[in-house]
């Protein structure tokens, strides 16, 4: 979850550029795409422990080409550490996609024509400057066959 100052403009970018019929969740930074329901209690416990610490520092560092979409690249050593710790704890339960190297980003456009994605990337790069990204908390979500439901939010201390 993003801090209030960053949440607003990221949500607006996504609302503006993400195809409305496919936009089922708010702008977000995904740590894992699919975890088994059997880890829900353990995950809740671990996220509560992380939330008892100060929020991780993060920076928006650039515009990413997703082929048929556009994202903003995020760098955060502290989020990388959280993700690594969780991956280690859940070893053997992760999908191949979640075991692959993590490329942190916020998707603001997806499933569009490549030329439309390149057009947006060009426009964003013309004015983009790296900036801090406020991380407010970690949330878990459940996929409901189309829409998503937020299960729980863990807000960082401080």
C-alpha cells in the first residue's frame, strides 16, 4: 500500500491509462502473485511482524516497457529483504513465476496495443524524474474470478 501522497497520483495514472474493463484492483506493487491459501495464517503473522517496523524506503526510478503495457520501476533494498525473507519462509510453496527474479514495479497500463504503450512511455519519460515512493503497508488480496477482495492490511509503524 502506498502513502497518501503517492497513492493518489498512482491511482489516477492507472485509472487514466489502464483499460477500464480490465482494471480490477487499485495500483499496487506485487511481492507475490499467487500464494496457497494454506499459508494465510503464517503470512498474516509474518506481515504483522514486518508492520511493527518503520516503513521501507523505496524510490521510483524509471519507466518500464511491458510490451503491451507500461509500469514505473521501483527500487527498494528494504522491500527486497522482506520479499526474500518471505520467499525463504515459503520455500517449496511458490509458483515458478514467484520464484523468478523479482522486478518491482507499479503497472499503470496493460493489455493495450504496443504502439499505445510506447506512446505513453515516451510521454512519461519526457517528464519523469526519480522520486521517493512512500510505502504505507503490506496487504493481502484474494482473487474472486475477476474482481479482487482485500483480505487484510498491515500498516507499518511510524
